[in-house]
């Protein structure tokens, strides 16, 4: 095992594997930065190139290395411009962007990147540690458990609602309704498609997220007529401060990383869900949540990176992809002659460890790179808005378009952009809508499957009962805590 | 309105071997005697042109992979050696792509379509969103056979498909959705021989169903034969003897699944009524023309001819076969003319058959 661990390390550092890794990192760096343009779409674009690579390790150095860094650099765009760099980086906007507006972009970026590296480490470590127990771990979760976990996610709407719980719940409800759009897999009937073929395949998450979050911020920037930062450039509040924040909230970062791993392991749930759960967990009980609390940056920053390690667990152990991007990666691995599955844990253990090393090395390199240019990046927030807006709009629409290469996605972006603008104007929270949209489909499918497979018996499974109890505790926890002592609740440092 | 939107993802490879150009100019002249004079005066139509293959599924999947393999080799067999690019236009089970190529793209032999195998089911079901008629397309050829099979955990009480027919309690099979090939196959077994299968529908993909099989959430599933024999976890299953094959959809038994009866054998055994037979025949068509290439109606006949001949040659090219093998595509091509006949026979069904299909598969 140790041999394989060491051998994996040298395989990644060997030439030309390391060269491919650097190319992957370079591509991933920009893909992450550009709003909307996501790791998944880019992976699909890059796939034909990887067909010409001969060695499996070289192929995933390129592809996995690219994927690994998109999560980190995606956070940067979310924080600086309030525009999600990746679908899985949207949660960083909630507190990261207010920090930028306050002139604290440096600190937010420092925190996001440090927590990202942290998350990647935890993810890679979990992948390495779980190798002996991978199979039972993945088999632990059946459809009933997945359904309850989706419901658990829905309950986080309460935490994400912000000022008005009622508005939050209504927004979440709208999200759940939007999730019903499309061809229903159970009966094949068309729901809310209004004769449009585009709506057959359900709403894609990217145009909705980009529309809801990016367009209102761009409009706001245009209306304000200033730079993103509302305070003049005096002194950049240090990047080092952000790094320190990560260690100040060490256990919070660890917990949020583990949330990411956990959601990565589960099929269908991934970084898109994990970020919101980690955010909700991070800001639970934090007084200035949504106004620039660093906990709201650390949580999703760590979680959206650690999911990559989690995603790889079922992919490696069963040849069953843990997410859309893993499905594409799996296809690439098959072509270069690697067949993920049990043999990855025996004969090809060194290759599995090489994957662990790719995750770690790629994130360390990109973090180093980011820290070098962080001050320049943060300086963008002091540029006059009118100079930024054309570029932002351009990239926002390019990003939405590349999700499916469909012009209809641009219309969806515009529609949700308008909706997002009015939601901001009238104080309606946007995260519950996104969470409802993502989880609605999962919850519906797995409720159907559970009932079709087990009748009503699944409700009495011990695992299901335990998960229900956990859900109730999560919902009731803030209330209980509040009763125990208001003084403690109001201390922003105590972020449990 | 939306169906008209062009989706652009363009990438492809040059397949240029200038020498073959000179080889094929005389050949194309020979086949196009009527245009000899004009062809002498000018270069082959395809010279300097780019052929676009519109794939009705997203990049990275099996259809995309197959189309890209074809795109890298087809050009060198077409006089003029055109460049070939692949464009993905996913959505609505390829209906969007088929509508586009049928109604929007210019039928000049430069735009071709690779739809989902089962896109014809949307047409048979009479969805009003379907704006194409698959029978009017010119079929160029198909790359594979997608024979399906149903298999079950070996520790389940049912030992054969006959046990399922006799059993009072139907086995639970996992499936992705009502339009999917696995679901179609199980409904056909019920329709033709009365083997009732309880479909647990809604899994995101075959990988998730495989997991559910391992957990015992469901005990059976349907999958193409080629996928089963090239992917995990199925390879391990095969080694362990984890599953037993119950039935297969091909006309002949697949050599790798010698013990499972075909639906056609079963229909003879159970003396299936004529209407149900026709339903089965129509519903199983998709497997026969996997990864097919079509040209829209109105494409000049001489170009259809060129494309068909080039396709036939390209699918015999050792380079293509080797590359396909690497990409886990098992090449077993069918000629365009055969597909055209097959489509006509399979889709031209009397109203009662169509009614039955709608009843079975459309709500």
C-alpha cells in the first residue's frame, strides 16, 4: 500500500505526465475564472484531445488536474464580481461579494483559496483512506436514504432564507416547482413544457444560477456607476488575514470539507448541493451572515473542492461515476485503456493513488499561483464598473451558452436574470430557489423509486429513521440553541 | 420556434489524404454518368467543403464517440476529401436535432444526422413536437447493433424468463425512464409473452441501477450486450456469476450470451398474436440501427450515393475498426439501403399496432 502511495506520487511527477498536469491546470484556471463556463462543459470539449494520450496517468493528469482547479478559481469570480465562476461556486457570492464591496476582497480571496486547498486535501485524504472500505461505504446509501438526504437538503432552505423565513420558503417552493418542468421519467408525460422542446430536458442549472446571480449584480453595478468596491482604494485588507481566518475556523473548514466529501460520494448529489449545505452550516448562528461573514466563504470554498475527492470514490470503486463530470472522466479512462472498478483497488492501486496526488498537487500549484496574482485580481474591484460590465456580460452569456450550446439557454439566463433582479429588489432570497430546483428532481425520483421498490416499508428502515432524526435535529438546533442562551448565539465567532 | 436554434459545438479532425482524391475522381465520374460533362469541367462537389454531422446527444457519450470515429475516416472515401466536423445538439431524445436537420438545414449533402436509436418512437407516438418523418430521410448507414438483454441476480427465485411468466409476483427491474431501451424491452416481454415485470423507474443511469442491483433494491435490469461486456461493474459480475441472462432482443442469439432466448424465439414458443408481434418488431427497431447516419430529404441522389458508398468503405477501414475498438465501439455496420427498407417495414404499421404502441409507451 505504501509502495503504491509513493509510486503514484512519482508517476504524477514523471514527464510528460507532469506536463499534462500543468496544461490541465492552466486550462482549468481560466475555465474556473470565466463565469458560467464550467468544468463539465470544458471536460466535454477537451475529451477528444485526451483520446490521443497513450498513458492513463497522463490522461487524467490533464483532465482531473483541470477539473480539480476549476472549483478554486471559480470561487474567485464569485467573490470579486458576485457572478458565479462555476455552478458550484454560487454560494460564495452570498458573503464573499459583500466583502469585496466592503473593500475586503483580499481577505475573502485569501480565505476562499486557503479553504479550497484545505477542502482538496481533505477530499484527497478521504479518497486515500476510504480505499479499504469503499465498497460498503457506497452501498450504504440506497434510494430511501438518498430521498431523506435530499429532504434534509430542502430543510436547509430555512437557514438560507435570510431575513424572512416566509419569503425563503416560498422561493424554495418555486424552485421545487421549476424542478418539475420536463419529461417525467415515471410516466413519460410532459410537465409544464408549453410545447417547447427545450423544456423537455428540465431546466439546466447553469443558466438559472448565472441568470439569478450574475445579471442583478451587473445591473446593480451599472446603476451605481462606481467600482465594485464601495470604499475607495486605501489599503487592501490583507490576504494573510484571510489565510488566518481559515485557521481561526479550523474545525468549521474541516466539517464543511467532510460535507463536501459526503455529498460527492452520494450519487446524483454533488458540489452543486454541497456548497449550499456547507454554506448553511457555516453561517448557522453567525450574526452578519449574508453581509460579508468570512464563515460564509470558508464553508462552500472548502466543500466545493472536497467533493472532487468524494466523487472519485464510487467512480474508482465501482466504475460508477459520482457526478456528471466523473461520467465524462470515466469515458476518457476507458479509452486510454483503464477500466475503473475493483482492479483499481488491487493491481492498479498506484493509479488510484496517482489520482489522489493529482488532486493535491493541482490544488497546491493553483493556490500558489493565485496567491501570486491575488492583489492584482483584488484590484479589479476598484476599477470603474462601466469598464468591467461589457466583459462581464460577454462572459456571462458565453458561459451560459457553453452549458448546452443552446441559444435557448441564453433566453433562460435573461428570464432568470430579470427574475433575480426583482428578487433582489424586493428582498426575496435566491439560494432557496436554486436549492429547490436542484433537490426537487432528486427528491421526486428517489421517492418514486423507494416506494416502487419497497412499498411503504422503507419508512421503517433503521438508516432512514436515523437520517430523519438527524434532519429534525438540524431543523430544531438553532431554536434549541437560542433558548439555551442568547448571549452565546450572538457571538459571531461561534459558528457551530 | 426553439427548435430552430442552431447549437454550435464544433470540433473535428481533418481526414485528408490527397492521393485518394485522384483515385476517386474517376470513380465518381463512373457512377455519375449523367453528370459527366459538368463533372469533367469542375472539381468534385465535396472538394474544399465541410460535412457536418449533427449528433442528437451531448459530447462524451457513446453516440458522440461513434460519430467522431466516423468523422475521422469517412472523408477520405468521399471524392474531394471534404473535412468532417461533429456538432452536438442534445435534447428531447434527439427530437431537436432531427427537427433541425429535417426542416432547417439545407439538404445539400453537407449536413448529416446521428440521432438517438429510439428517436423514431417519438414519431410513432405522434408527439406534436415531432416535425420530421424518419422514413423520408436518406439512410447512409449504421455503425453498430445495440442488442439489449435483461439479466437478473443469480440468487433470485426466477431461473428463467419462463419462471417470470408463471410467477404471481413480478420481479422488480430498475430502469431510467419510460422512453429508455431497457424499459421498452421489459414492456415488450409483457406484451408478447405475458412476463410481468415491475419497473422501478427514475434512476439517473445504468450505473445507478447496477448499484441498486448490488444492494438488492431491484433484482434485474436491461442493458445493451456491448455495454455489459466492456464495463464495470458488469465485468466483475460476469466473473463472479452474479447475474443470469433471461432474454435478449436481437434477431439471433449474441455469441456472448448463448443461453438466453431471443424475443423472437420466445414469441414462437408462446404463440404470440400477430398484432403483438408487430408491436415488438416496431419497438425493437432501434437496436438494429445503432449509431446511424442520415441525410435529410431533398439531398441530391448522387450525393446520397457517394455518401453511402464511402460509409460502407469507411466502416471496413482497419484504422476505423482499430480506433473503434479502443473507444469500446463494436463495429457491425449495416448498409444504408437495408436500413431504408428496415425503417419502412418497421415503422409502416397498421393503426391497431400504432394504437397499442401508444397505449404501452405514451400516457
